[in-house]
């Protein structure tokens, strides 16, 4: 691929992304305006909390686990284990609201009426299985 066609394809990709992102951003801005200025403080706190939790908890734990895996795991298993832990951590983080049944109402049994813990266990088992399969394939190749 020569430099001209690479530049052209980059411009096309940027245009397609802009066509998608600009309306999505305008829609998000309209929802923010509809929510009213009383909710902006809560939104700011929520967004700042997400950044603080990520930078203060999630990122350091991920780095620490990555460093620990370098000293404990053989080379072929390091990448699958790291990816598996990041995926499992994300699954667990996003599952906290339903696992904790936050928002459940006693007068509405149809809210949070699924076997969320069983589903989380199944996703955990699937993640472990995939890490094991990829780790075995990588260890046999090396």
C-alpha cells in the first residue's frame, strides 16, 4: 500500500467515524440538557468517581497482577492470564449492581429476577476455560 492510498483510507475511516460520532454526541448532549442542571452535579461526581476508581484502584491492581504474573507464570501463560484477569475483572465489576441486587423492589418481583450469580459463575468458568485453552496452545507451540 503506498502512502497516497493509506492517507486516503485514513481519511475515509475518519469521515465514517465522524458521521457516527457527531450525531451520537449531539444525542448525548440533548439527553444531558433534558436531565436538567440539577443532575449535572451528580453526573460530574459519577464521572470523577469513575476516573478516581480506575486510576486509584483498577489500574494499580492490573499493573500489580501483571508484575506478579511475570514472576510466577511461564512465558506462554503470561498473556492469556493477564487478558483473562482483565476480562474477568470487567465482568465482575459490571456484575456488582445485579449481584448486590441494588435497585430490587419488594413490591416488584420482576426486577432482578434472573440467576445473576449463576450467570457470573458461568462467565467466570468460561474465562478460566479460555485462558487454559489458550495457555496450553501457547505452551505447546513454544
